[in-house]
């Protein structure tokens, strides 16, 4: 198997199965991919489009073709020396519905279930209504109303002999000992006798294990017509649309190990950990050995059999102990490598974690992983492509139009909203845990729950990173700066009377290690409080930043994406060089992503929008013009103008970034299809912002008015002038945006790290947020284009079709495959640029033992492009700009992209020559040593 040089992310689902990828493997190999990087493949909820809602981790999803299809895909990969990296979900499983057997068993048996400790449940709730029960917030309306309307009827699954409550797609099992209440009500002797046997399970330790034969007996009995009729009569007595049935069904439900409730109760009363605020995803206690082994058994089997060659861990910050989990996973995986077939032998098994790093934060080196999934690289290359000179005017434009606060305040308000709404129950759980800690110390036992809540909220509101990693020894030194920053900002927002509370939080939350306490209840409660706190800050950040503030603030949307620091508009070349050198030192095999299944905007959409930072004044004038033309399209509603000025500006930016390269203003079908995509994006954007609409309380009038605005703008004849003006602006940005896109792609493939290509993005990616970025990919066209060899002139002439990007990617990945050590471990050396346009060039060298590479890319170069129709800066526009080389580049042994030669004079590489035929370049020089060794 070839070494890891480049990955390709594929999203598998029922319409793109494992078998569908098999015939594409030769194309991926020719493109230069060494490893396919697959979305989760274990059995997910039926119809899942992403695989993160796993219901059965013990088998490969039948919807994707099952294990046999996986074997066929891996066999095809092996024929081309390729590997498979698998995305796995360790933090949560899909719950609700009827497909998760572990969850169903838990609901049926409560704490007697062998899976009771698998899920992260707070069994001892301060709410007496929830003592020993799970809150199940899955009902469409209030419990009483749903019960009375007969919308949660009692049913029998006659095939398997199970009684359950039915509500839409949900099945809530009745605890087997309680079957007696139903079966004995039938009056049928056989059923009454069977009911007594079910009731006897209540006092038996082996009750859950013995229930199977009783279920089978009930299923057998139900096949008799007379018994079936008696069962129907018994179930009719629990018909809640009648007064007696209402009372009987309610009393039966009161005895269950769960309490059914409206979905709206989840935010306040939930007593089990979810993935963020998603009721259908329940948190797992993977820190427990039995849970770790059970949830990973199939993955370990696939690794041992040589079918999986690397792992990507989803949402690592959701775990109680990310460091402990990663180290344990590394030990288990490394222990399996010797058992793999010789044909699948690997020296090292890569493990990546999905981790969003805040400003100044680095992945902890002691986790024993190979790096992150590369969101931080997306941010670094984005900062490089934004012009700082545009920040002031774009910021003023946004604030003047939207009247929204600065992003830092927007983020604080979003955190406040999340903590008091969708995550209120999680917040209360942490506050209660801290209250128990306070009660354990005579010096703090007078602290009130109210005071703890205020201090805790202020601390979480100002947390600068997703989470810190408190352990038995306290807060790691690397995390201390972030905690102290949050503490200082919280102090400034609280009254002096609450300052002492912050001192206690500083001590309890890792300031004093919990191992300093003697073993016992107090230590256990302090540890619990620390874990719960860390599992609160992460979802708070995700919901507040990615799912709220990014939709409320739009100075420039290209700076709003997963893993981005939206408070920073741009960064100098030196910052980019420093991040590359740091990565090479710490995590040389870190993944490098510029697009993911989670991104808000496609990589080339962001690259195009970044050009606005270079043309801020032009953009501000255009916005004023568009708003004037759009005046007749706005509606006046009770709650204000629709769309609001802020939402209208978000729409204009989205139009400019995503306007298809070949879409004309007279293309009716194309405009209709584009309008549908935009409406889908807009609906999500409005609800995520939670200003005029939301997922929990949709504002139909506002959403319809905003959708009508899009339809009129794109489809109505009277809006032709506005439509054409927007299209002209998008086309004006498209060429420099494409140049940015080529730069972004080349950097991803040449700086330290492993380049990750998202499915289909070898062509231009102007997608919007999911599900738009998960649309079907036309691989057939891409495969044919790669086989059609063309020179740079022809590719650039037809640059809009995307083949130019694909051709460049294929060439660079071929070089990575030819010289893996150069790109994985070669020195990263920034190069000095001189001349008239030195500020518009980034240059660096990768220096290995046998080869040297020089990379040259333009930046902030829209002005240098001028009015050219291609993303190629005319050679004469570079004037005297040149790169100084610290070594002699011998032109005889040096070739660039598309076989371009390097022309140097006295160790200077002139841009007018180096970038004459193609917008970016990579020169690789063969040394004497490499020539001899070959």
C-alpha cells in the first residue's frame, strides 16, 4: 500500500453506496489520491444522508451495501495501492425512532438494562417527576394534549410479541413486567397466565435475559384468531380518547422508565446528554471500558482484517476525556496492526480528530494522534486572502445597514441565548453539580444556586475556546491562558458581589486537582462537575458561533465558516508562514481541508467573496444601488421590514459568491434551479440566526416574504435590471476569485500536512451550506476530463468549466506521490520577495535531502489581473517582482507545472517568467543525490 499522501472525502448514503464508489477508484488513483476518506459506514438511521446518526455500531450499514460492498471497495482500492480512512462517531448514537436496539432495551428495562450505563444519563434528578426516569422530549405537543387526542396509542407488535407506545416514527417500549396490566385486562386465561409470567420478571435478576422467551410466547399466541381478538379488546381499554382509557394509559405510562414529554421541554428539563441540542442524538459514556469495547468492536475487527487504514474521530470535544480516549484508542489500534494480513500491512495507522482550534490554541501533543481534520488550515489560508484595507469600510457598511453589534458582542449574546434556551438543561446540570461541590466544603456551603448560576453563565459566555481539558492533575498549562481570559472577562461583566464566586470556580474547575481530595463522594462530585462543565462549553460554542453568530454577522461571509476566527479579518504572510512551520514541527501529517461536509460556503465561493475585501468601496456602492432597485420587492410586516437590511445584505453576498459561472440572466430553468438552492439556504440562515425566525418557532410570514424576495429578484421580468447588475458584479469577481481558488488548492497540496480533497472539488466549488454541499457529484464528466490532456493555454481559455483546477490538482498530487518525503518532512522555508508587487506574492521552499521545491502564488492580486478574461496575471504586470532564493536553482534539473522551466538570474526567480503561462507554480529540482539514487 502506498504511503499517505492525499485523501478524498466521500459522503456515502443510499443514493451513493459503497459499490457506487468502486468504478471511480481508478479515477481517484489517476487524480493522485492515496486514501479514500469515508463518511461513517456503520448502520445509521434509515435514510440517513450523512451517517452520523448511528443506530447499530456492530455492523456496516445495509443501505450502503453492507460488509460485502465494503470488501469490494477495499479490494478495488488495494489494486491501485490505495487505503481507506474511516470516520467514526464515538460521542453519540441516534435515539428515538425505533431502530436503536440498545436504546430500546434501555427504555424497556431502565437501570436493569445492560445498556443503562452506555448512555450519559443523570438518573438522580432534582426534579421528583424525573427520579429514576428519562425525559423523552419526542412528542409533537404537550403530553396531556397528545394523550387525550389518542396520538400515543398502545400497540402490539404481533410478529415479535412487543407492546409499545406509537407516536409518528417513534416506538416507546412498555417495560415487560408491566405487560400484566394489559394482558390480564383481556380476560383471556392464556393471556392472563402469560401476563403473570411477565409480572414475575420484576423481581428476577435475570429478568431482561429471560424476557425473550415470553415475547416469543406472546407472538405465538397472537397468531391465534381468538387470542388476537382478546388482545384487541385489551388494547381498546387503553384508548385514551375515552375517559377510562385516558386514565389507564396514563397510569401505565407513569410506571415506565421514561416520561414522555413535548419536544419543547428538552432545553430546560433534559436529563441525558445529547449531541449539541439534537434530541435524536444521545451521548455515550465511551470513557467506560465496556462501552468503549462495545461501540468499537466492529471498527477494531475491520482494522484487524485490513479493511480500514486510518480513523477520523467525530466531535472529540464531546467526550468526557478526549486525551484518555485518544491514548486508549492508539494502544488498541497499534495492538491490532500485527494481526493484519501482509497485503494490508502498515507501519503507522493514522488517527485524526475533528477539533476546532480557537485563536492561539494548539492540539495537545500528548493525545498521540496525527492531527486534526484541518479546519484551522481553512482559516489560515482564508486570512491570507483577505485585504486588511477593506476591513474598515466593509465593517462600517455592515453595521450601518444591519445595526447589529460587533462580532464579539454578537457572540456573547448568542452564547447567552443558547445557555438560556436550547442548552438550559445542560447548564442547569452543571450548576447543580457545582452546588454539590460547594456543599462539600464548610467554607463554601453558604453559596447559593442563584449565585453559582450567574458566575457560571458569565464564565461560559466569555470562553475563548470550545473547551479546556481538566484532568486529575488540574488544568493543563496549555489551557490556563484560555481559562484566565474567560475569568477576567467574566469578572468585568459581573457585579462585585459575585466576584468571589469566580474565585471558587477557578479553584473547582481545575485550579485544585481533584486527586488532591481523598477518594470518596467529594472527589467523585468534583470530577463530575469538571467533566460536565467541559461538556457544556463545547456545544455552547458550536451553537453560538457556527449556528447563530455566523448567521447574524456578515461583514464579509467568507470569514464566517467552521473553525474560523471571525473577529480577525486578515493576516499577513508572516502569520501564514509561522503556522506552516509550527504544523511541520508539531503535526506534520495533519489533514489540510479547504472544504468539508460541514462548511457554510464552498471553497471557491469563499475565495470569490474574499475579492470583495480588495474592492470594498466598489461593493459598498453596488449595495446602495441594489437596495434602491430592490425597494419595491420588500414587504412591511407587523414585526418590521422583510427582508431586514441585514438579511438582504447576507443575500447579496451569497448571490455574489455562489452565482454559477455559466448562469445567464435569460436562462429560465437555470434561474429557477438556482432560486430553489437559495431558498433552501435562506430558510436555514434565517432560522439559525434566531432573530426573526427559528427552528423552534418558525416565522412563516417573514420566511415567505424573504423567499418571495428571492423569487422576484431572480425570476420576475420587472427585476431584470437588478438581476443583471448582480450577475455583472458576480462575473466581475469570478476571475480573481478563480485565481484565489487555484492559490488555495496549491497551498493545500504543498505546505506541511496531508491535503484533503472534498468530493467533486477538483472542479470549482460554489456550494452553500448543507444539504447544498452534499449534492450528487458528476464524476463521469470529471473522469473524462482528466483523460483529455490539454495544455495550460487551452485550460485557461475555458477556465469556467473547472478542468484547469482539476489538471493542476492532478499534477501536484503526482509530484507528492513521487516525492512523499519532500512534502511530508521537508523543511518549510519562507522566501523573500522583492520588487514593485512584492506584497502580492507568497513564496516558500520545501527542502528535502534529495529534492527541493519552490512554490509561488499571488495574493490580493485582483488589481494585477485588471480586466483580463482569464485568471492569469499578464506577465508584464509583474514588473520587477522577483523571489530571492537561498540556493542556486539549477534550471536543467528543474520543472514547473505544465512543464514550465524556471529562469533564474543570480538566485532570483522572476515572476514575469515563473508565472507567465500559469497563475501559480511549483518548481521541483532534482539534486545530484536523487539522480544517482534513482
